[in-house]
């Protein structure tokens, strides 16, 4: 073990940590066990407004209830209850690892929050929202919205070597360890590496290595089949919090990753990252990305999920990361918004980027703005999406016309109507994807019949002929425009070419 990783809040004693894992397992301290006990549906979470209810639900003193109070809710518990929960180990052994501490003569408190996430149990620092905890510069964040988005979007096919850059509490690398031969997790924060190494031991994961350093410095001689990056992407004038501030001007940290990642990707390898980027007055955001991707040798797919004003952006980040008193908050907010004004930043977008190393002379770039959010099956739809774009970018008009298509199991058509003199008049028709990448977009009513007949039975050319006949025009008049729409709908997974149906997720 690297000495810099051992220097941190946890003592990495494998025997003790193995014992802790068995205690947690015996107590049913896992995602299902806790969700069932707390009557929650989707994720283990603690809302301060829910504290009275959660305290009532954990008042019985069972090992699971004690561990929920201690580790999930982060409240002190009396020593006898804790000893019953950690038996046959002693409280002192848990204190020795660094997870717990004695508080006064009668109580035990956890130094960290710990939650089950999928198959894992992960420890991390309490946030400022957890009973007014003070955030330090080397704070190690737990699985928040951006981390969960990356978990949902990460491709899960079997690979050789993975890079988990900016590992934080380690959750991305730990999940990748289950479908890879080896994971290298890096961070500039030695405290994060220590916590991540503890989490690896706690989950019995051995095919993971932790290295100290920024960006690609720790892996200069390595090549990767997959990179997962949840970077410090906040666009701010500060360099105070390691998990938030990348220390580069504007969105320079994201730009550095995009420009440098291709050199470390194996052929066919993917780099996937969360990102936030600036919109500058007079410069199309797509143009900036195209410049970053130039000469990368990578296909690139950018999903823009949300855009907000500089004032809203500053407000959200300052309230999310820290608890600030009134005067400090006003001063920091003024500093942030002044920075955006000086940089001519008119808005900031949040999104997700996937890059794939290709041998083609002309890689493709794809920019989507109609995806609303990413759910837990997004990785399957990203896998499908790369196949769909490959076909779309190379298929001739003749090839498309000869293709048989099927509607996705997850496409839905919504009709919006308004009152009319003789009943209801159709105002607009909206196609949505209800699984994976949740796209939404208006569709021309004249195409609905054609799409409804995409059932693998006939090639597209015949469907266009039927549409032309219904419109009273020659097929040649509409073919080009229809093919443009078909390419867009196909790339988003609304319709699937028959030869790619094997990659398309199906209803359970």
C-alpha cells in the first residue's frame, strides 16, 4: 500500500475491516434491508425533515436500527446499543479503524456517513446539510446527483483496464472493478484515496489500485479500455474545495480531460465524464467542443441536460457545497457573478460526454439537446446509441431506404389538444423515450402513420411510398426530408434498424 494512501482518517487494517464487513452483512445493512426498514423506495437517503419519522422507525435497538442511526443518520448512540450492534467485535476496534469515536462517557458517534449503494457500502464525509457539519477543503463527497448520473451512464461491458479519475470516495472505481481486470483510481486529495481504499477493503475488492496525482500524471505509461471521470467541474473564481474547484480558468478542467484523454485510450476504448461548460456571447457551444475534439481520433457524443443563468448557477453551487453566513454568502455570490461578467459567460450547461477511440479517418461528433435526464438504464442506451450513430453516419440513402425498422419498446406518443369549434383540435404531437435517455421532441403529424408501421415487415422505401400516396405527391418530393427525420429519430433510439435490434434494450 502506498504510504500516502495509508496517511488518512482510516487505519487500513485488513483483518479488522473484514470483521466489520461481516458485522454489516449479518445486520442486513444493505440497500434492500435499509430501504425496507425505512419504508423508502429507491435510494437510501436522509432528509432532515424526515428525522423524527426515521428516529421512530429506528427506536427498537436492533443491530440494523443502531447502525442506521449511527452510520446513515449520523447521530450519536449509547455504548451498550453499539456494542450489541458490532458484536462479536468491540467498539474500540471500530474506533481504531477511524470509523467511530467515543463521545463523552456514554455515547458513540460516527466520523463518517456510510450508505449502501447498489451492491456496495461506501463511507464518506457528512455534508454541511448533515446536522450543520463544517466543510473542509479536503472534504470527500458522497454519491451525489452527478456521481449517480455517471454510475447510470457508465458502460458495463467486460474490459481489461479502467481509469477512475478523481475517485473521491471510490464508488465509480469499485463498481467498475466488477466488470474489469484492473482499476486504477486517482485523486489529488490523499484523504480521498485513504477513504476510497477503506471502501475497497470494506467491500472485499482487490483488483483496484490507488494513485496520487492530477489528471493523467499518475498513469503516463498506461492505456485504458474505459475511463470514468467525475471531475471538479464547477466554473468558479475559487480554488477552495478539492471536490468542486479544478483550479483552472472557466471550464478549462473539462477541456484538459477531453484534449488529453485520447492519448491514453486503447482502440475502441471509452472515456465518459460529467461536465459543466460555459456559453460565451457570440460563440456557439458546439463550436468550442469541436475545437477540443479536433485531431482526437475519437467519436464524441455530448448530451446537454440543463442550462442555467450565471446568477442561478452561483446560487446553486454556493448553497450546495457549503453552509455560509449571510455576509459571507453575499460576498461570495458577488465574486462569482462578477467573474462570469468579466469572462462574458452568459450561461452554463450541465451534461454528459462519451468519447470512443476510433481508427476512422473522420470521427463523428454528436450534440443532443433534447434529453431531459438519465435513468439507471442509461448505459444500455448509450451502448445502443453508438451503434445507431455509426450506422447513421455511414449509411447511404439507398441503404436507409432498404432498411426495415422497429419502434422501440419505450417510445410513447403524446397528443396535446385544444378546444376547437367542433370538438378538439390537435395542437402538437410529442414523442418521448421513457427509459434510458429520456428524450422529448415534437413530431410532424404526417409522419405518425409511417412510424406506426415500423414493425420490421417492410423496408423504409415502401413506407415512404405509402406516405407520399397519402399526401398526393411523388415519393421523390419527400424522400430527402423524411430521411433526415428518420436519421434523427433513429439516433435517439425511437426506431431501431433490424440489424441492430440485438443491442436494443427490451421490456422486462
